[in-house]
C-alpha cells in the first residue's frame, strides 16, 4: 500500500489522523479522512471528483458492502 504523501492541501494532520487532500501513490490526489494510515485503507474511486480514502475498522467488510450495493 502506498503511503499518503508528506505534503497536503487543505489538511489537518496529526501522528495518527489525517483529513484533507493528499497524494496517494499511483491513485493521485485523494480526499482523505483517515486514522492509522499505515494499516488497511479503503479508496473509493468516484465517477466524478477525487477518490476518497478512509480507514474503517473492518475494511474488507466495507468493500464487500459497497460492492453489493453497487451490484444491486
């Protein structure tokens, strides 16, 4: 997993919490609302707008839920 870049736009950042616009590996700029960014993250690639990165407690479950809603 790539890490969030060291610079950001319109961001708040503490050692274990980040909110703002950050570069994220090959994905490019993402809107991040995340804690524990060194662990698993979920990145939603939207049809319009920047991807959204967040860190739910159970990322695999969230991905399955989103995928099931997308297929409905």
